[in-house]
């Protein structure tokens, strides 16, 4: 399970970099998404790929 957490964390960071204008991370995103074996991790990844990282909860200010 922990190794899938690593791939999910890498994917999330790469999505943030892509949103910041770094285009060279798409391969990393694809590899990390392909490495996710649990349905839960795949769903989280799919949501991350669909949403703008600026809309993620840690970026919201009250």
C-alpha cells in the first residue's frame, strides 16, 4: 500500500508543477497513474487530473 502512496504523491506534485507551467512532467504523471493499483488511488488520481490544483483544499484560504 505504501508504494502506491508514493506514486500518488508523485502524481499530485507533478500535476501541481504542470499547472505552474512545467510541461516536461506529463510523462511522470502518466507513469505514476499507470502504477496505481488500488481503485481508491486511481479515483484520487483521476480527480486530481480533472481539477485545477488551485482548487485543491490545501490551497483554500478561509
